[in-house]
C-alpha cells in the first residue's frame, strides 16, 4: 500500500543541558546541534527506512533545503512538498543527562497549508492508500474529512494534543497512535486500562496503539489486546523515539504484517533510535532493525519477567527440538494453559514464536559464520529446507544468501 504522510518539517536546534530548565531559571547549555526534524518529516523517514512506499506532503520555508534533501536521500517521494517564501518551522529542544527532552515549537510554514493544496494532493491517492497525520500542521480536520470520503485508511498521531483536535471525528480514524499524556487529554482516564476502555466503549471500530515510554506499548481494538515490552537499550536522546515507532508500525501494517509483529519491529526500531543523538539521524534502517531483533532483548518486569525468561530460556536452549508439549512439561502446566501463557506474554502462538526465533537464529548464523546454508537450516531445527527458505524470506524480505551478502557487506563497510 502507498502511504501519504501529510505532515510537518522542522529544523531542530538541540541543546544538551544538565537538566530541563525550570520557570525563571537560566541554564548554560553544554552543546548545540542542528538537525532536520518535525514529527511529519521524522515519521516519513522512518517509514522509508522501514522499506515503506511513502510520499510526504506539506510546506517548508525558504530555509528548508536541508529538509528537502534529507527526505529525498532517505527515499521519500517529495512531489507534494511545497516551498514557500517564508520562515520554516523550527523547534528548540532541551535534552538532559538522562536523555529526556523538552520541546518548544514554532509552526512557520507548517501552518500555511491551504484547502486548495490539500485537494490537489489528495487527487493523487485513492482508497488503497494510507494517510498519516500528526498535529503540527493546520487544516487537520479538513484533511481527515476529505481522506475519509475517498475511503483512505486514516492514521492519526494526535501529537502535540491541543484544542485544535477536539473537533475531530474519531469515527473517521482507522488507527490512533498516542502516548499517555495525549491519551489522558482525549479520554480523561488516569491509566492505560481506562484509556483503552474509553476508546472501546466510544469508538469500537478504532484501532488504538498506546505508547507507555519505558513500560512498553499496548494495542487494542474492539476484540483484541496486545502488550509489547520495550527492548533494552541505553537511552541517549528520546527525541525521535515515538516518531520512529509510528513510522515503522505504519510501514509494517502497509506491507500486511499483523499488529503484534508490527509493534515488535517498531519497538526495536525505537530502542535503536533512543541510543543515538538527534531526531531524523537517529532513525535506523530496516536492515539494522532486523539484525537487532536477533540480538536485543525485550524488557519485562515482576512475575511476567520471570515466566517470560523461563520460556525464553527453554526456547533458546532447545531451539532445534522445542515443542509446546515439552515446554508444558518444563513449566508444569497443561498444553492448553501453556499455549495461552505464550500467547499473552509473546503476543503470538507458540509455533509462530518458535518460527520467528529460528529465523532470527538463522540470521545470526548467516551474519557471523560461514556455515553452508543447508547446515544453517538444520542447526535451527528444520529438515524441510524449502519450507524454511519460504518462512525466512517472508520475514526478512530476502532469501538466505541475499541476507548473508547484505548484512556481511554492511558490517565489512562499518555501516
């Protein structure tokens, strides 16, 4: 599916400080860096780096050549990006020693999108397209109404939330991706469960993705719920974490991935982004994310963490011979109950989890060893080579040999 991101483009002025400045306080910055940014631009780049077919529509100022170049260099279609002879949007961002941030935003050219411009852009898209919107441009309501009339899949990231969004008809939205602050503003609920109940009761057709920072993310629709933990990473700068998550989630959904798989990939991509400085420059490529999925660990807590680790350990130590029956005996539960635990903790059935882990193990062997392909397949537990080759290509978009060549080439070139 083609994706239209009608969104903002900003120049980010990022100041590294010891702590976020309080009212009435003057704080000396340790460093100033200038990056391309804006939620729209960041999300378009994330979609493109995730392999999505994305067109960015919006307005930049006469100072926005850097923004145009970074979008094009990332593989984003900029045919509907308009340059105006005005000052472009920009953000003042403070990043403290913990990687937390505080942002002041000036809209500039992002607030100069006309109805005629919207109409001209939407003429190029139809009901087979996804449209993604944030709240850093004007005429959001009009864009949603017109996209809905065309039958497009409408995705809203209501960030930053303000009164401008209070008149939006959420019945016209297919997916809403929001954080806890935005969720509380919309729902009035004080916790994630209350937020999901609000959306379920009032907008049962809406698919909700709620990001919870270091506590992970949740998906809910009228019938299903799913929890996705974060991946362990050392946070350096969280500026583009949410945008990276959103872009990767949309790209995965557009290519037909289910919500559980899309959230896992998006969560891993966000973990890589927070480990790097800057907004757009911190967003990883899909090859980086696929490799990280074989190496990075998901973070859980309490009893769930212990049970998750026990199941994870069993699969890791018995990868080639693992079965649900043997796992049930290992845990001391029935097969049915064990299957339910795996589904709840991992978001997928045992067979899918095992299949995914075997693919990840194969990817690691392809990257780190010179084993023949047939030996790699046997090492991860498959006798039927043709079946595994099909499964692997579905997951990574490349056959085993192509994957080995692409990942080994990147490592040799220090990419």
